């Protein structure tokens, strides 16, 4: 289950961006039940993956990310880069 805001759509389908070592990686997903603020992910990502939920509509595959935790703090393991990212739950 991920935040609904994390899921974007293009002509190829629904997708999310994940944090791949400080780089945005576009992953196409298959979704299930949509509760309005959360959406079930049936395939494409795994539990524990860091999913971009803020600023994702401005990203392109391969863009650098600045990782921000849910409390607004920069994540120490990632250098300050371009873009915003917050951690969302992975697929369940």
C-alpha cells in the first residue's frame, strides 16, 4: 500500500518513482483497491522500497533525489541533491 499521491499515470500505465541509491527510478506498477488516500500495489514494487511521494510529478527517470524522512529531516545516508522524496510504505 502506498500514498495515492505517489502513483502517476502515463500512456504506458501507472507508475511510481523509487529511491535507487539517491537516484529516481521509474517503476510501472499494477494497482488494486484505491481508498482515496492510499492505493494497493499488486506488483512492480516490494515492501520496504522507498517510494517518492512529494515532487514526483517533476521527476524524470535517473534524476538525483534529496531524501527527506516523514518528520522533515534530511536522511543522513544520502547527500543533498536535487528533488524531494519522502518514504512511503512499499507494496503489501
